[in-house]
């Protein structure tokens, strides 16, 4: 079941790097002896060869703390993208390009990180990951005219602030919450739903969208519960006896809550978004996640296409099978889209190439037509609903 969000955009196809092994540029060996005319021609060509330009792509990511695994996978995906861009030998305005990745840890302050990247002269930014961080960094990039693509932040309001440099390459929270509600009501045949969460703001937007969509899905919403400890939430769920529990919060707390619910004899289906789809959640929840957990994330199934499967295999081979969490392919595509927009515009200046991000479509590994509407939202984004049958995450809406 693919559920597109209601967004619009213009389209025109521009191809990104094909999936496959990183191609090394190999210079042909020169003959041992060259004739005088040939040597002169070679010297003349070197004299008139355009000087290479350096293009810096910023990465604003959580590279320390609890969210570090997500920051690491995005950083590695961007490294992979920069290597692929170098292998393509692209030119901007006829000049060869040296692509440079400028990565900064945003955990100490998203706005300060944004100002530092702007001061470094970045031409584009991939990040931040969280909606609260994007809300602080986006005004800085907008003021500086630096295009930004987030591979994960879901707050719909981010696209409603008039920041014309802002773009989101995944479905927003409204799409995720509605998808979960419809799946719970129409596919799981649930009738009573309850939202529970930890003391963080994680997942708040998805929970609100779920609650708005619940009546249309035939769901009765029970009183919500939030706590900083697991025990009171288990007691609240047991007393309410819902058919499904929508969890909003951090993956580590969610895994502990799920285990406690099962130990306490509560077997309501456990629903959640994004971080519940991560490798960390599956590892922490263990066998308790089997078949009883349903999660939704804002993108397509990566292995639907040979290109996506090959990309994932290459990523795992380069960085290790344990690095991939959720956002790596979207960060890769974001990097490639930004770079190819610069190439198409013949300029790395934001005001020159930014309009192309909303006028053209780019082919990536997550989808064949990456297109943004006038608000920076992805046109017709897909959502993927997964469970963890037999200990491994698998898509239910193929």
C-alpha cells in the first residue's frame, strides 16, 4: 500500500550517478618519448585548460551523543556520493570540479553550525536530521542563499515558513501519521488506539497526524499517556486495553517499553514511525519485535529496484553492514541532486542553481523522479510500512 502525500511540482529528468562500484579515474600512460610538435601541443593545451574549482557541500549532523549512529550513516553516504561525483569528472561552467565534504557536529547548536558552514563558503547543505534543528538552521541558510535538503526532518511546518532554500527528500509527518492510522484501521482491523510516549518531542508530529486521521480509519482514540519511566506506561496501557499502541519517542525507550508490555501480558500491536524502523530498535527489542511491531518511514523500499539493491550492497561493503540505519540513501540522493543542479545551472552559487531544484526532476537510488514543489516538499512522496517478522524488517506494502 503506497500512500502519496498531496504535493505538486514541475518535472524534467536529469540523471544522477548509476549504482555500482566507485569508478577510479585512471590516466592513460604517456609514451616514453614524444615528438617536439606533440610536446608543444600538449604544453599549449595545459596552458589553456581551465583551472579546477572547489565546491564545498556541508553536512550538519549529530556526530556525537545518542543520535550519532544516524549522523554517521548520513556522513558515510555523503562520502560515498562525493567519491561518485569525483569519478564522474563533472564540470560547472566548463571548469572541472573538486568536490569537498564539510561535515560539522550540530549537537551543540544547529544555528551556530549553520553559521559556521556558511562562513566556510559551502555551496549547499545536507541536514539537519531533526525538525527542531532544521527550524533553527533553515533561516540561516535562507539568509545566506544556501540551498538545504534534509534527509529526515518531518515537521510539515518547515515547508510553510517561506524558506525558499529549504527542501525535504522524504515524506513529512502528516503522510506518515495518516498512513499508520489507515493501516491500523483497514488492514489490522483495529478499533481502539492509544498514543503513548517518553518525555521527548520525538514523533510528536506523526502522533498528531495519526490522531487526526483516526476517525476516518474507524479508530476510537483512547486517552494518551506520557512518562519518563516504563512502568506507568505499562499500567496505563493495560488499563485502557487498546488494540494498537502508537509509540512516539526515542528508539531505546520504545524497545524497553515493548519488552515490558510483553512481560506484563499486554499484546496490543505496537506502532511507530522512523526510529522504530531502525536497526537499533530491532536489535534492542529482539524477539519481542517479531510480527507485533509495525513501523512507517518516509520513503520507498530501497530494494524494489536493482539500482537500490546494488547501492545498499555497495554501502555495506564500504562502511560495514552495521552502519546503515534509515537515512543513508536519502542523504546520498540529496548530495547528488544538489551537485547535479549546480552542473545543470553552470554555477555553484545558490541563487543560480536553486530554482532548478524546484523545476527539474533528478534520478536517484531512492526513486527515479526526485522532484520538489514550490514549498520544497518532495512531489508524490511514498511511505513504507514494515514489520519485523522472523527477526528481520520487511516491507508490508510492496
